[in-house]
C-alpha cells in the first residue's frame, strides 16, 4: 500500500538535487511515520540518506501520510530504497536510478512534480516560492485540479537581458494502460481523452533557473492513465527541451 515517486533538479557544481515523495494510507498508522530514503552504489554501499517526519494530507481521492526526502548527489547510476516506518511491518520501495547531468549553458528542464495546491499557511514543500502537496500515487479524482511544478534552466537573454519562453502542454490518454477502466465501465459521463495548453512566459530575473507551475483541470477527462508532455521553447535562441510523466484519473462515484 506504499506509493512513491521522485523528481530531479539541477544542483550546484554539476550535482543533481533529488526529491523523493512517498505515502501510505491513513489506516496504515495512527501516528505520523518517519520517511527514509537512501542511495547506494553498484555494490549496495550507502552513499546518501535522508529522513523526515510525514504529514497527514486529505484530498478528494484519498487521505494519506506524505513524506518527503531530499538528497544531492553526482550524476551516475544508483540504487534507491525508500520506506515508511510502520508498526509491525516494513514497506520498502526499491528501484535503479540513472541520473544524467544537466548541461551547463544549454536549455533544459527539470523533473516534473504532480500534486495539489497547498492549503493557505502551509509550507510542507516549497521550491523557489512555489508551494504544493505532491501526490506520490499520481492518482487524481475526476474533477480535481492537478498542480504541476517544474524548473526551466539556462534561458538565453535578449539584448536587454530579458528572456522568455513558450510552453506547450499536451495530455493524452494511454489507451493500452487504460483498457481496464473501460472494461469496468468507468466512464462517469466524461468523454475527453486529451487536452492541450500553451503559455507564454517572461521571467523577471535569474534566467539560469526559472520555477514554472500551472494547473490541469481533470473535469473533462474520462478515467484512465494519461501521458503528460511538456515542451519548452526558448524564444531568444530557438532551443527546445521536452520532458514527460504519467498520471491517472479515477472515478469517485
């Protein structure tokens, strides 16, 4: 019953910043469990570790304990293990990570974080002044608004020192992964299988790292698994960078 996902960001001196998000249902623990994530090299020797106390999050689709861990490491290949300390059992998620370096001076975008807007007055996760609550399960109830966060790196300045970029967002149903929802008749009256958006952005300063966020309204989307693709075009240099992820829309009837 443990969900986990992660996102990578450009770090200092060629390093990669990692954020790991994990959750378990409220019923798994009566008190806030500790969340731990560790990285290991090819011989399973530990290279980094972080722990934090989780917080309770209530959403239209679930109520869960959310834990966040943050690590910085050099690009390369690692094994990752994450767990929530739960009474009487040990839930562990393990995977292999291949971390590429962020090219200095070239347009690039970070990993993508999906979640919901943080309630006023909370600051459980904040990056560059943007607050949100990550959703490790990547499942959202139909009608929810998904808050998307990413960072754009190395925009080119014009002659006045100003940069700008165009952002194209495409959401499309993965027909193969969504076959089960159709077999179960989870239509909920929604028929849309895709949507697209486009934004024009002009950052005020610090073109080396620009935070970007927007919302996806799931109201018109039928239940299923969706591919999210974000393409950023530097309006000054013409360079492009693309990144994507997946999420699921579920019927809450």
